[in-house]
């Protein structure tokens, strides 16, 4: 089941504000963060200039995914392994809201998100 309009509005506010505040303005041309919403999931992306690309070309690497489970009301947290597959973030797999999910990836003690 897809996210509601209210859920998308909350995602835009909470995750959008986090992405804007994550990197100081003077570094945004070197690294930035963005997000994508797909059905019931929010994917956080690291955005960087392409190493051997044309000027203005960027790479977008997924670093975290939050999936909302409507039945439980929890957000599940996933990280991407080098294989390109998403895995549950075992130390803290479920949280109550997006603010808590962002706090988990910020305090990443195992280096899964920002390595």
C-alpha cells in the first residue's frame, strides 16, 4: 500500500530538512544528500560530482532506506551492502518515526551508512 499524502508531506518536511541541513553550504558542490519516495519507502542518497563525468554530471549513491509498515506504524531501517542488496540495520531495525530513523543513521556506530 502506498504512502498517503499526509505521509509524503511529513517525509518532505522531515527528510527534506535533514538533507538540506546535513552539509554546510560551502561544501554542497562536493557532496550533498537527497531522497526519493517509492511506494512505501524513502531512500536517502549521497550526491557527488561524477569522478570522470562531464561538468554538472553527478552520481547518486543510496545509503539508507526507510520502509513504513502501516499495520504496525513503525519505520524499518535498511542499509545497502557492497553487493547492492538492502539489509535490515540490526542494532535498531524499527523506529516510531522519521526523526528517530534519521537519528539512527546519524549515530551509525557500525559505519553502515556513512562508512
